[in-house]
C-alpha cells in the first residue's frame, strides 16, 4: 500500500465560496479531519472552510459552538510516543469557520448546504438511526430530528435548486460506512415518497465514500479542542468520481480498504480485548490502564507472544505479514503512550460481543484462507466467550 504523500489525488477547487459541512461536534473530528484541514492549509493548499453542525440538543456539546466561531481557532495537543521517544506538539486549528445548531440555524444551514463540496460526519454508534417522526417528508420550514433526516432534507433542497451532487465522507465506525449511509438516505427518501429523479440523483450524482478512521483522542478541551495521540489514519476507498477537499500524509486513498479494516480490528482492537480479558481474569484491579498493564513484564511478554505466534501468522496466511508486523509495532507503541489513560474497565464493556467480532472474526477469516494456523490461545478465548 502506497503512502498518501505519493498519491495523485483530485482536490476540489471552485470560485463559488465552497464550504465543507461537518455533522458532529466530537473531539475526534476536531483532532482528525479538522486538524488535517488545518495542516493542509498551512502547507499551502486551498482548503474550503469547515462549518460544524450540532445535530443533537446536548447542552454540553452546544458550548463548543462558540469555540468553533473563534477566529483564533482551537488547540489540538498531540502527545505520545513516536519512534520510541516522547512527542508533544500543539496545533492551533483555524480550518473551522463557525458552528451551527441544526435546530436553531436551519435556514443558515440550508443555504450553506447548497455551497458544500463535501459532507463529513461522525454521529456516534446510533447516528444512522431514523425515528418514525422523520419517516415522512417534512415541510420546508420543519427541522428533522435525526442526522439522516437532516441530510435527506438538505440534499433534497440542493437537488431542487439544480445544484450538482457532492461527496460524503462518513467517519462513523461502521464497516463500509459510505454504502450504509447511502442505503439509509435513499431508503428514507423512498419512505418519504420523494421524487424518483431525486433518488436517482442521490445514487448517481452523489459520491458515498467508504472510509476508515484510526486515532485515539483521549480528552476534550473547553470550549473546543482536544488531546490526541500522534498516530492517525484516514483510509478512503477509491471510486469513480471521488474527489478529496485536501490531501494530507495521514489520508490514504486505497483500493483495498478491507486490509486497513482488518489491521485495526484484528490487531489494535483485538489487543485491547485480549488485555481487557486478562485484566478481568486477574481480578480486575480498579483503575488499571492499558499502559499500566503493559508495564507488567509478564503481561507484555504474553501479549508479544500472542501477536508474534498467533496474530502475525494469521495475517501471513492472507499475504499481509509485512503490513501486520509494522502495524503490531505501531500498536504496541500506541498502547504504551505515557500521556494516555485508557482504562481497561472501559474497554471491557460489551466484552463477549467484542471477543466474537475481534477474535472470533479473526479466527474465521484466517481459517477461510485455507491455511492451517494453530492460534491456541485465541481459539481458547473465543471458545470461552462463545
């Protein structure tokens, strides 16, 4: 897989005051997409300003809107290990122009939606859920309550105004999130009995990118900003018509998105789940973090053994040995981040389902390669949780 810095990527430019609409006020997006946009601006790229939209009525998140409108920007502090050495850097993010509330600023939002080139979202685990109240088409002055309802209404106005389609860059942790979001929006448009021509426009003129994001953002700052680890990845699956609003070394266009998904799920996430299971088996010491667990020599040796003797051979069975070896080394360095307090009790939530997806899914994937890989410890863990 080729680094983003060597990619030839189409970058959108226009003379009609374009904007990027971002649905979601999360600290993750502030330290990921918004930070990338700022660093692209600093590198001399013409990046459209970002307008962040709050989709909920959460009063705590509403406090961030003032911070997004501050011309001085907001800080993102990157702290962790890089090549074994402590690393810390602060970036003042000025790529964001303003923050809007979908409910309170609907007319402003609809006007901006006509000028948007890209829509970014990170609306949480239930972000694509659609309540019954949004299943019928709203009046023009009515504001839908869900992200999907909002997006469908805004896109319908854009289509009705004769504007071209645009690119969706969802960042939710959903496998093939672009495909899932497109199905949700076109399905909702059908439920609302929207015009067939509008649905065809959604399917043919808009681009729904499948993406994978990877960065641990450990702490919010007030009123806006975040603390995050140095490592970051935004892998975006290529498709016809896809354009990006900017380029960045941590943005990787790829024809093989599944490879990145497997690396994250079956190394980073699997490692977290393995550590959480060991934490519980050893009596669940209160407050223990991933970093503290790895500081224990026995735990570190055991995790190294699982990675070297079970995880790595599993990836090798799919021709991904070199990629997996590099990602394992990066992951273990991320786990040892001296600035990150990632509690194992938090990771342990939903443990059985996580074992099934992260460990059981890995075993099934490896077995499906047709090669014999023993993986005794991982198989035992999967059997215990099954």
